C-alpha cells in the first residue's frame, strides 16, 4: 500500500478504555479548553499533527521556536502548546493527569503534565512570526489572549470534539486516506483556503491538478482564521454551491478544523506537514500563503513568495510535492485567467482586491461574472446585506468627565429619530449597575467589564442593531479585543473623545478627580492609572469649545461616510 494511503497513528484509546477513563476523569483537575485549543487537540488526537503525541514539552517548544524541529529532530515549524492562567497552573503538579474538556464540560482527553513553564513570548513572536508586532493576529493572541503559563505532556484521546455543522464534510486523516483508497486515487493535490472560492481560485486549482496529474482535494480551514474573515458557515455554503463546476470523479471537498496562526512561511510548511498526514501527495502554495497583511509600519509581514521558498527547501523531507502558483489575474482580451508572470504583453489586466470585493458587497455594487460565480455572490450577499442595513457598534472612549455619555445620548436620539434599526446605549455607569455590579476597579476587573460590554455589543451588532458604548476603556489591548469580537458581525467605529485631563478635572461634578488626587480613590484613570490614547480611531472629537450637538453630528457624518446610515 502506498505510504500516503496506509493508516496513520492516532492518540485515541479503545471504546472500552474511553468509557473507563470518562468515569476516572471525574476525580481529575479539569481544564476547559479555548476554541483554539480544541482545534489543536482534535488534530493531535486524530493524527493531523503527527508525529506529536501531545502538547509540546519545554525542550521541544524551545527547539521548535529556534530550529523548526522537535528536540529529537522531527521537522515541526509551529509551537502547539497548552497555555493556561497562573491561577490554574498553581493547581497542577508535574506528573499529574488533568482532564481536558470542551466549553460545555464534555471530556475529550486526559493529559499527563510533564512540563510547566513561563515562556518568553516576545522571543516566540520574533522567531516564529518574524516580529514582536501586535499588528500580527498571532502575536496579539500571544500577548493579550493566551495564558501566561504553558503546560506540556502526552495526550490520551477519549473522544472527538462534537461538530453539529457539515458533519458529512468533516474527515479525519484516516477517513480521508480510506476515501482515497476506495476511489483508487494515488496522487492527490490539496488546495488550502480560508476564503470563498472565486473564478481565479477555480482556474488555479484546475491548473494545479493538471500540472501534477493528480486528483483534487479542496481542503478549507474551518477552525479559527483571521479576525474579519468570512465566517466558515458562509464559506462552506459557497464551496458547496460551486462544487458542481468541478468533475465529481476527480474532486473532493473536506473541511479541516485547524486554528490558523497566519504565520506565513512557517505556517505554509506546517500546512504541508498536516496535508501529508491527511494522505496528500501534492500541496498548492500560492502567493503570500497564510499572510496576515500589513505590520505596524504598513508593510507586508512576509514577502509574496517567502512561503514557497521555505516549503521548497523541505518538501522532500516532508514527503509532499509543492505546486507553486503566482497570483492569478484576468486578461480582458483573452477572456481568461493567467498567472501574473505569463500575461501577454500589452494586455488589459482586470483584478478585484479583497478590499474592493468587500466594498462592492457592502454597497450593493455589481460583482462581474468574470470575477466570481453568481452562486457565490448570491451566498455572500445573503450573509452580508448592504452596509446601511447591517448592525454596527459606536464605541466612545475617553477620560471620566470627557463628555462620552452626553455625546452618546445625543447620538442615540439622532439615530432613533432616523429609525430603521433598534438602538441600544451601553453607558459605563449603566453597565456597571446592571451587568458588572460585583466588579471593582482593578485592571483585571476593568478589562472584564469592557469585555462584557463588547460581548453584548457584538450580539446587538450580529442581529442587525446599533450598539452605542460609552465606557472609559483605558487599555488599547482590551479595545482591540472588543473590536475583533464585533468586527466578526459588523462595523466597529472607535470614537476618541479627546478632552484634556485638565478640562475633565474642571468639569468634575462628582468630585472624583479631587478624591483621586488625595489618594482616596485608587487606580483612577489619568491620575494613578494609565490611559492608552487611541492611535488610529475612526473619529476623534474635541469637546472643548464645541457643543454636544455638533460632536454627535460629527459622528453621524462619519457613519454616513462609511455607508452605515443613508445620507
């Protein structure tokens, strides 16, 4: 049997052993996994992360970060670690077994903790992602979401995470290998994607399969991708809508529950290893594979073909052949797609960027047939109505007494006067009373309060309403997290109410600043606690010498400019 078709080792125990372990796990310390950790655990257990037998130990982690290899020399470019809070880590001793559960408390696996350490996350960011820059989603995750302590050790699989969606489309590595055996496929090329399929992608996949003389596996990621990406429910409906454009006897669609890191070259190599484990012989690596976009200086994190270079260096060792492709563009005179370096001289090249596509969808502008399939456009429009009908959040931030609540109230009234969508005001004081009455004013509690506001606002936005938030929200990292939560469902408009601390103190009717100066109120923003001034808010309003109505009107004009309300 060809090596790519033979069964691959899994970490699951037998059904009988699993039933016994479920009972015994009731006495173990439990860790409730994050969505990203569930993705990682699933691929550990089903062999997708072979040769890993569990979450990386400290020595393996250090070696992977520095050399892209485990300590025994196996090629592995991406750290797969179990990050936990300091509080949880204190409850765990080395050699102890812990139960790994999903967010509903269902037991998925046990893990023997062999290592516990505090990593140097800045070093991890530099080595793995190329820069310690929080504009990179994985670096932002490292510093602002991941637990401070890493646990390492082998995993014993009890059962797969349950997926209620697209169950017939989800295949483990061994299920895919069995499918290839059944179909008599020997050479299979994988197409990795986190976007809907448009005509350029179809042309690219046709050419790749033809060049490799192989069958085609469309293998999209449906775990975590980049904040702001089209949700996987919509994307899978798009894939299914165009599947009949492919010959059914040579093409298969399967979903990969992977949490992407957007790590460019290292990620591309990681994807190649994962596809090898799924029984693939060839792997398409395109332009800027798994690139996260621009860094803090406005430049691309990775070169357009850096990923291809790294995969090319290691493809023989991985045991998978790379099919490299340049950017595909539409040539008007030829009425077909070409790789950008094969465009006939003097031709008219047409292209629609991701930003332009989002604009056309948002504004209801026609999307030409040469760019995408009518079935895909219909599905995208169903999920993304015109911007003037979508929900959105206006998030005011500024010092206490800056005028946030007053402007937010005025804005609420103006939007209610316009009608069309329900408007909800989540003012700082109102939220403190009704949603966060048990919280104090430590950094941890302030962050939790803002995250609660963000959660409610995201639900309002998701359901087509308008949320107006007016907390102090002093920390940039927390505001960014709220932005990411909300931008999964609609627009987020950050408004910095840029009133000076001196003016806020002069206006102070409650006498809070006086008490803070006297040390009677601890951790007071602007006096004894920092305020991270927003660097690039959608709008900055000056309230000194400007009346409230004019400030609220500035926000209305911004919303009109963004297409969120009708002009």
